[in-house]
C-alpha cells in the first residue's frame, strides 16, 4: 500500500472528508469500469459506483489493513452489481475490452471503427449469456487482473469455484466465438451465391 494511500485511509477512518475524497478520486475509474462491465449501462454504473463509495465510507472501520484497499473496494462494487443483476435480471453486459487490441490505431478509419464496434457487440452478445457469478470472475480476472486468490477474497468464494467459473466462462466464449465465425462464413457464402 502506498504511503499516501495509507495516510488517506487513516485520516478517512477518523472522519476526514478530504482524505476520503482523495480515495474516491484515485479509484473512481476502476470502480466505475467494473460496474459498467457488470451492468452494461452507464447510468446504472454511475449509481453503482456511488453506492460502492458510500458503502465503503460507512464500513471503513471494518477494512482490514492487511488486504489491498483496491481489492476491498472492488469487492464491494462486484457484490453490489451482482445483487443488482439478480434483482433486475439484466441480460446485457459490455465486456468488449476483455479481448485486448494489441495497439490502438492512432488514426482510426470508419471501416476499422465499424469492425471494432461490430466485434464489441458480438462479444457483448456472447457474454450476456454468462451467469452473474461467471461474469464477475471474468471481469475481475481480465480487466482488473486479479489473481485467483484475490478473486476468492473479493467474491468470498473458494479457489476451486473461481477456477470452475473461469473454465466455464472461457469454454462458453470459445464455443460462442466458434459458432459466430461459422455463421459469418455461411453468411459470406450465401451473399456470394446471390451475386453470381
């Protein structure tokens, strides 16, 4: 833990609003991104991020200094988002960034932007079929690069459950990707036939 972060936590626990505001500013993007990827909606993600920070503030006295603060904070966010999904049964999630593009094009053209958008939508459709738990494990692993042990602590599940969920989610993605590519190939052949 960074000295500045440790000092902010210490002051925030004593009720210092400025110190807590500094923690919010430091972690607002990771928390929002996790919420957005879990909920797939920017307004819901903003609300979830605010709720996460509110819950963190109310429970600062329960934070264990031996645990990384970002992991504890993301745990609050992930649990809140899972609860929201279960209540509302939100089917969609924007997890297009799981598939990393090796380099951003400094001057994207309309064709590459359209391909990226289509690819993102395809990933979204594929991931919308994952359970809330599998989705949470995938987001924490690939976006926040948490280890299996950190995911265990964040979601309060066993390591075997983490491995099982990751395996199931990866298999789902591979199967869906294969089906998607087969459909694209069939569609291409169909259009070729029409133009002959």
